[in-house]
């Protein structure tokens, strides 16, 4: 047994040195050297325990990198502490060989270089590629997941919000966004090798190393935006749409007289909305990428189009089409029509006032003659009691009741005609409003219908009031005084006014509608003439609808 002890002691010492070297390479502190066991079995038990510990802490054999010159170079760089350069060699080998084991070793090197965000991406890709190739051994899968969880703990999960104004940019637009991330040092300088790019916004956020980052975002249709900030749970980045200069070309040129151009954004809020007259066949406008609605309105032509604006937009050709009569629902402000209706208003107003004044004068004369006849007979004018037969005979002889009734009836007819004609002047004023304000054609149609209703209702009411007055004046034996008749004239006055307004609306609205229909037919038949030329030919072209 004495001859065996030195051998055991040597074996134990060799085992201790091997374990210490293995733990130093693994980055763990060396264990405290324990006193050597006295029995021969002691060292053997310790060696077995140490072998189990080393097998568990190291990567599974399936993740060992294949031998090669590049592997040796990368290991030399790792031994000298240049982990980022070693990681680049592993990544290049992955690109060349598509061997996922190089992804694992690149992730380990990135982690040792404190590039945990890149290491996490490499581990995720390694796990995905190896799982797609076939079922993973449980030891490999568990080792990769533990390594990935360790990198997750070393990073900060960042949610990036890309905002335009006050609204977030749609996810469909961000799907094509390019995001560049660069780690910054203490002095704001970029950290070599610690940068990467991302296409689209990650749904579960970005996992970044703790520290200061520079983020550059390029969204299609938007100006590039940059943010420098510490890694935090949430980042907010404001973007603005690019300005796009667009050339619009309109045709035919002869259709642009009095044309008005309108442009408005449909899918976003833009400060570049356009509303201006067209001075020529071309127009240059500044817009933002997205959908735009174009409207052009000229005297006899129009154009409506939906434009999709993008950076580098080529010139856009816009063809104007002639307005059909049914298309132009807006009334034209025709000076001749307005002047004619105003002339009708003036004529009806003056005529109505004249008739009312003549009616009042005739009624006053009849009233004075009747009062004079009463005074000559010695009776108080307007007396309502019984009158002496002799006095009544004297009154009848001086101013017969039949004559009085005829005079009152004629005055009433003049008054009725004056009320109707004066009401027609109100209808003329109401008819002038839609053409003067360039309203819709349906306004005149509504006025025509309202006038017809007033004319029918007021006419029937007026006929009833006049029949009552005629029955009252038809009996020559029942002398009616002007004052007594005046108390019964309220219905006739109101009926004549309603009838006049209805008649005016029907008459002048009908005239306005007829003028509008004729104007639309005229515009539909309008023709254009222009010179034309061809090789060896020249002439004059006439186009229109006949």
C-alpha cells in the first residue's frame, strides 16, 4: 500500500490542476484545495464527481464547431480577448457553410463581447434552423434555451412607437420600414461591431443592450428619422411624410377657362391641400405620399380622379370631360336672367302698389258720396238704426244703393288685383335667390311646387271670399256701407296675397327653369374650332354635338 500512495497522490494532484484549469477557462473561480483523503478510494470518488460537473457545464457535443482554419483563427482571437472579431469569423462561416453550429459559437463570442442583443438574435436563429432540420436532442434544446434566457436577462425589451403627428403610422406601412440600430459609447461614438438592421417593426419589441443607442428609421414615403436615447421600455419616434413635387398636365387646353383645381388627402392629414385657379395647362404642386382626391371644375368641363402619390412621382396627365346637362346640377349666375326677374319684380311691385292706391281712392270717393247723401237727408253718416222712410228715400235719390254697390265692387276688384300683383313681386324676389347664390336646380323645383300649392290654395280661398262679397252686394234693397264692408275684407286680402305669391313663384321659377334647361342644351351643343396641321396638310377642325 505504501507503494501505491505516491501514485494516488500524484493522480490527485494532476486532477486538481486539471479542474483548476478547466474552471479558469470556463470563467469560474477555482475551487479551494481540499485536504487529500487518507484512504485510497478518496481520490477516485473526487475524480468521478469532477467529471460529472464538467460534462454538465459545457455545451453538448452536437454544438461543437467543425474543425478548420477559420475555427483556429477565431479561437486565437477569443484567447486574446477579441471576441467581436471572433464572432464575425463565425458569422462569416455560417454565411458560407449554413452550418448552424457556427451561429451558436458566434452567439457565445458576442455575449463575451457584451453584445447581448446580437447574441440573442443569433441564438434565436440557431434554434430555429436546427429545429427545422430535425428533432433536437433534449440536451441541445435545453442548453440553447438556457443560453437564450441568459441573454434575455442581459437586455432591455424596447417597444418602438412610430408616430405621424398624433396618430401612429399604420402597421401595414411599417412592415416595409428599415430600422438601423447602433450602440453608442460613453462619448457618443459608435461601438464597433454592435449594430444591426431590422426590416419592419418587431411585434414583440426590440431586445437591446443596456446603454445609449442611435436608431435610424426609414419608412417608405416618409423622411428618414433619427432618435438617440437610452434603452428603455418605450421609444417614441416622430416621422414626417416626404414632400413630393408633382407635375400635373391638363388637356384639352381650351377646356380650362375658369377652371378651379382642388386637391385633398384621403388617407392622412396633410398641410399641402390645394385649392386654386388653373392658369394654364400645367401645374406644379407639392404633395405628400398617399392617396389624394383631385377635382377640376371649369365652365363646361370637369375632371375627378384619385391619385396615388409616391416618392419620385412622374408627371400625371389629367383629361377634362365635358359636362353633361344632367351632370351640372348647379345653377349658373346668368346676369340676363337675374336682370329679367328683377325687372319682373319691379313691374309687379309698382303695378300692385298702383292698383292698391287706385282701389283706395275709389273706395274713399264712394264713402264720401255716401256720407254726403246721409247728411243731405239729415241722417248721421254710418247710422245703424232705423231710418225714416222719407230720409231713406232722399238718400236713395241722391246716391242710389245700386250705384254704391257697383263702386264698392269695382274698388274691391282693384284691391284684389293689387294684392295678387304685389304678392307676385314677392315670388319674384324668392325666385332670384337660387340663381344669385348659385344654388342647386332642385331649389327652383321646390319653389315651383310651393308656388303651385299656394296658387291652388290661395285661389280657392280668394274665390270663396269674392263670392261672399258678391252675395252681400247683390241685393240693392240692403244698402251696405263702406265701413261695414271693410270689416269683411280680411279674408279677401289674405287670400289675394297668398294667391299672388303662388302665382309669382310659379311664373318666375318656371322662367328660371326654362332658361336653365335652354342654357344646358346650349352648352351641350357648343362646338369648338381650332386649326390643325399634318405633314403636307393644313386645315380647320370643328368639333361639337349637333
